[in-house]
């Protein structure tokens, strides 16, 4: 099983690259975000690899970070999401944005990916909402380390969304003020969330 490749970038295309490792060229499928992070042709690159072995193919999927690879695995736990769709999702949103949008139950982000219709976007958000905690960029905790009540967070995010902000933006703002030590009072979260959004 190939887990990592370090070699010279030989060439690349819309969703793939070839890494030359000791004279052997490995064809690796990548998201557009990973491809954008690669060095120019002829320079050394390192990719974290997910290997898929099937009866009719042997495919390598490459990622610039382990976190992106973890998300690639996670989204495929949802029925109807294969490797191609998972890469498409990671091409439109990085791990941070995915974490925030799914936690906020905002399906518009994943819905932008090729091959993801409204029904699948809803399924992805619903099935992954309880699994994104370990990927959270901004942990929702009080100064004492005790998780805040989800209802206060949901109410604050809902209020900010009703004011015209996107759910993911509102969730990110509320998460930020909570991580800065704000009380979990709904009115406080709304007031500080608005202040954060206006920056």
C-alpha cells in the first residue's frame, strides 16, 4: 500500500499529476487545490497518498496534507459519494470550509461540486454533521473546557442567517467568539458574532 510519494513533478493536468520517483512515473489523481499547491514541473514534491485497488484498476489519489486525505476518506462514507465526487468536493472547498459549512448545516458549499446534486448535498451534510467535530478548526468550548449547549449556538447562527449572512459564515463567527471566551448567552453570541462578521 502506497501512503506517501516524494519525487519530481513530471507533468500535470486538470485533475492529475505524474510524480517521478527514481525513474518510475506515478499517475496520481488530485483535487484542484492540491494541484495549485504543487511546485513547478521539475521540482520536488511530496504527496500523501490514498491507494484504491479494484479488480479493474489501481488508482492513487494524492493530497498536500494529511487532513485533506482524511476528508477524502470521510466524505466517501456517505452513500453515493465515490472517489471522483470526493475529489470534486475537495476541489471547491478546503478542510476548514468543509468543517464549518457542515457543522452549520449549510449544503451550498458541497452543492457547488461537480456531481453533487441537491439531494446528495443534503445527505452529505446530514450524515457528516456528527463526524466533523474531530476536524473542527475552532473548537466550541468555554474557558472551563466544557462544551457549550448546541441550542445556543444554533439559535445564534439561525439569527445571523436571518440577517442575511451565510450559515457557514455565521457559524464561523460564533465559533470564533466562543473560542475567544465569550459567554454562551444567545444575545451575547449574536452581538459579538455581528461584530466579528463586520470586520
